[in-house]
């Protein structure tokens, strides 16, 4: 069976980002790569959004970028600016097309559907496939979004809504999220933070219909695209193997308090590319321990006090938006961390240290 220098298991966001980063920096001229990906055709299946706190290779795949956003609870709305770190949405369809058309030009890169088709004994493996088991003991961010098109010019596309908590919470944490791409197109998502063991939360279609028609007050629209997913708010555990490096969600690139993963994947890809000659021995790339610790405490509070979370998120954004964005994007300094921590209800967070 054929052997390769590198094997990338999973040609999704992390697998393709890594292959692209290696390819554009000429690291694959004398190395062979196998990408293992079961899907036979790529089509848009996700919208990756984030505050642009770091450079990435995909500015030409951006669907829309915003400099203003809002967050609201039932009786209050906070309007904020993000001029320094615009919020960007990447269209996965454009992203897959861009990367695949570049990778297909390099004869050293081959695609396979299954790892069994090749010999993986002597390769360096980059794995982006997490262990597949349903885990109802940990928290997930699960959601469903629809892109809608209205007949009339309905949306203000200068501002997006990050979190609208003015909705049923069902003893959990629930919000809607609206990204207006133009005056008559928007992505509207219903998002839950829960253990995913309450099936009543998954009547996503009804939630979206009700929200669009009775909350946004838009009656005349059609759905043009739908995406659904669940992001684990915990780190997967693996047995350590010398020749295997986990990447993407499987590699702990998700920020647990927010679900943001895309930019961390890009930074991990850059790190691997810079250290590729010696990557098995290089220090493991991780989201810093500081955020791991703070996020665990935050999720403990969330689990025990879901009813308080709308207020807690709302209060967090009472700090300067630049500070909050840096904090949520793993870019804050100690002073900025403190400013956020001081906005939190102290007693509840102190108690969470000892659960
Ligand atoms: C719908 C959705 C929206 C998201 N939106 C955002 C966002 O706005 N911002 C953000 O920062 N993060 C977001 N995330 C989180 C995260 O960025 C994405 O999940 C991202 O795609 C993670 O990249 P990945 O490579 O780890 O996983 P994936 O992109 O899912 O890639 C894994 C790949 O492995 C393949 N695969 C599966 N089984 C096997 C197997 N046995 N062998 C080989 N290959 C296999 C799959 O087909 C897939 O292509 C979102 C997640 C989802 C699900």
C-alpha cells in the first residue's frame, strides 16, 4: 500500500487549512500528503464567524464584515462598536473551493475516502476527527441557522446582533443570533448551551419560524440555506501517540466559553507550518492555560445558574468592546482579564472555584 510523509485525517476546516498553509509556504514540494475525507463533494455547510483579531489566509472568502453589533436581554439593548476587530463571516463554500483548487494542482497531494486505503505506519498524522460518542455529561453549543431572503429591504446590514436573550430559556441558556448580509438577506440562528439531553430544545425549525415572524416581525421571506451543528464545550481525550498530532476541534482549538474555533485553527496551522521540520518534538500548541482555567469556571457557573447567564453575558459587554473581544479571542492581557472578571457576580464565581 502507498506510503506518505504526512497524512491529514479529515478534510474539513482544520485539515484543509493546514494543507493550504503548508502548500502556500512551499512545504509540500518534496513531501507527499494524503488527505482522508469521506465526503465525495464539497458544498457550503458552515458559516465561520469571528472577530478578526489575527490575520488569516481567507479574506477573499468573507461574505460580510461588520463594525457594529448589539447584544440584548428582554428589557435592554447594548449597541457596541468593533472598529479595531471587525466581525467577519466566512462562507465555507468559497473556502473549500479556494483551497481545493490550489491543492489539486500539486501532484504530491492525494485524496482518499478511508485511512484503510493507505499505509499509515510511517507517516506523521494530523488528525481532525474527534472520538465519536454521544456525551450527555458535558456542555455543548448546539444550534441551527437559516439564511433567509426577504422581499422588501428589511435588515440594517451595518450592524449584527450577537446575542438576543429575549426568548424562552427552558431552564437552559438560549439566544438568537442575526447576521444581516444585506438589506434583504440574513443568517438567523437559534443557539443553546446545554448538555443536549433535552430533545425539546431541538425543535429548531419552530423556534426560528417563531423568532423571524413574531420577534423580528418579518412575514414575507424564504429560506435559502440551512446549517445545523453542535460544538463540544469540553476537550476530547485521546491516548497520546508520537506520530499523531490532533488538530481542529479534535485538537482542542475550541474556546470553551464561546465555541469560537476558526481563528485558533488558523493560528495552529501557522504554528505547525513554522515548525514542520521538527513538529513531533515541538511544544504542543494549546489555547493558553489562563483561558482554559477561566472557561472551566465560567461553564461551571453556567451549568449551575443558567437563569443568570443572559445578565452575565450582558454585563460582560459593559466593559469596553475592545477589551471583551480581546478576552473572548484569547488576546487579552492581565489588566484586561481583570476588567472582565470584575464585571462578573463575584460570589457565584468564587463558589464555582470549589464545585
Ligand atoms: C455548523 C457549524 C458552524 C460553526 N460556526 C463557527 C463560527 O461561526 N465560528 C467559529 O469560530 N467556529 C464555528 N464552528 C466551530 C468550528 O470552527 C467548526 O466546527 C470547524 O469546522 C472545525 O473544524 P474541524 O476541522 O475540527 O472539523 P470539520 O470542519 O468538521 O472537519 C472534520 C472533517 O472530518 C471528516 N470526517 C469525519 N469522519 C471522518 C473519518 N472517520 N475519517 C476521515 N475524515 C472524517 C468530515 O467529513 C469533515 O470534513 C462551527 C461549527 C459548526 C458545526
